[in-house]
C-alpha cells in the first residue's frame, strides 16, 4: 500500500530534475575510455589547476582507398574546467600505431601527430583531434592512439577498429552540426537541430533515407537465458532522398537510416530524439528506466495512473519510507546514470535501453574493460558481497550501426544483481 502524503510533496520531488532539463547541463559525463584496458571511473582531482585526461572516444571516416581520417574526442581538464585548445596543443603529444589485430605485435603503420590549430578544435567541452592515417593493404586493423603529457609519464590510450576497405555509408559520411567543424561521435541528434551529412572530401551526393517511428524494447534481465524469439520485421514508415553537404532538419522523432547505395545492407543509423535528450525529464519517459529496479506490479500501477508525475513521486516516496530528502537524492542519482547511459551507449535505440546501458545504470562504471575485435568484458572488482564479476558483451552488427553490443546472460548473476537493485530501492546508492 502506498503511504499517505500531500500534493505539495508530490510536486516537489521531480522539480529540480525537470527544471534542469530545460537548461543546458554544465556537467560532463564520464565516457568509457576505449583503451584495451582502462579504468573509466577517473575524474579530475580536486587539486586546483591539476591536469587530467578523463577519457577518449574515437571514430574514423574513409577519405579514399588510401587514407583514413581519424577523430579523437577527449575530455581534458585543468582543475575543474575543460582545457583550452591552445593549452592542449602546448601540453600534450599524440602518437599512434596500427596493429593487424588485438594482441598482435605486427605493426602496419605508426606515426606522430603534430598538433596545431588546424587539427585541434573544441566541440562543447571536448577537445577534438583529427589526423590522417595511411591505409595499409589490409581489410582490417586496430589503431592504438596515445595521448601523453609532455615531461611526465602520464598517458591515456585509445583503441579504434578500422575496416579499411569497407565502403558503407557509415564509413564514408559523417554528421556535422553548427556546434563543431568535426563530425559527431554519437548516433543521435535532437529534433529540429540543423545538421549536415557529408564526406571528408566534400561534394554533393544523393542519399536515400528510410524512416522508422518504431520504439525499440529496453534490455531484458541479465539473468534471462531463455532463447530469443525471432525478431519482428520492421516496417519502413516513409522514405525520401536528401543531398549530402546541405543543411537538414528532421522534425519527427524516430530512427532514420541513411544509405548512399540502396544495394548495401548497412546504412548510417541516426536517432532523432527530443530537445532535452540525453536528459530524461518528461514524466512518461521517466518511467521507462525504472523497469530495471521495479516489479511488474509497480510499473503497472504507475502506467494506470492519470497523473504520471504524482504516481512517480508516490513510487519513490514509498521506496524511501516517506523520506522526501532521500527520495530526491535517489532520483537525482538514478537519472544521472540514465543520462550518462544515453550519452555513452545510444545506438539505434536510446542508451538506457541497451544492454550496456542497463548494466551501467544499475552497477555504475566498470573498474576495468578488456576489448577484442568483437567483444568487450566489463569487470566489477567489488559489488556487494561479490568480487571480480565479469559481464561479456558481443558485437552484433545490424542494418543501422556497427557498434551495438549484446550481453551474454547467465542465471548466476542473481546473487550479484538483486542486492544492488535492493540498494537502489532503499536509497543506499549515491
């Protein structure tokens, strides 16, 4: 039975969350660095003016059959503030090596990137580095980039799988906004935001777009080992053509798949989301991620309510035994994780719906990640009474993106998963 409370309490719990969604966030999420082994929980230290590289993300675009343009998106700080382009150029060095595969020692290429204002820019709080790499006569390779701080032993690594001879839309075209001269690293844009799809080499091409308004399911339980049912076929809601290198606006939310050649099986998936994403502030949307910590009965009770916001407040107050301050803190902690999952893991569906997003929301950042060509293993050194727990994600390519991963599920996760979920439900996770 839900506890009795006043309407004033109901209206106050989500007030800060919804107001925050109306303004730009000054918070920088902690993206998972893509080095082969890394600790993504690093944060800038409290020491004033201390330098810190928090993480690197990366992508590439093929210029032609002989060259690749590589982009590194770096969270770099001086104290608590993101570093300037000028300071980054003065302080850091970039080197790279191309290997034939993970764990291999044969080098296909290497080089030093001379940093200057022509290849270092800023997009929001991120430093973006771009450089060209000569393509080896191989179908595939792993580019290992190293950013090091001059005069110290401090460095951060990033690994990037490159398919040198794959000529799909995703390898040839990038999505650009007015906020940056470099392509977006993410798979989503906000509705009505102007953007351009173009090749590194320029030119205008006709592109084919297929639109799906389908809402994809959220991740299932990590303990659900039942065989998957056959995937439902997706119906295209509409299709149209656009031109590269022209300013576009997609008003309707949903998934757009862009092809330069309709005979190809893989396109460039672009998820169009509401103006507040990756934040989630609409009461109806806030319900979705709760399925990872709620019973079916609780979810159905909220769905039946005439006032979603009041029902959500009642849900959290009920869990926290009427402690309003604890409920507010738990709401903030939970939806901060949801926002970060959206930033980090959105593919053809919102980040919170993905397997990686589910694990991240409930358990937080892994303590270590080991990556191979088509697999990632997340290790949590301590969660509750469990030690060195591994979650394995296998790459599952599809027609929309080439970096979607699925969790290998085990019933043995139960004694690890349920205590952490219970900690969310009693307010002991911050």
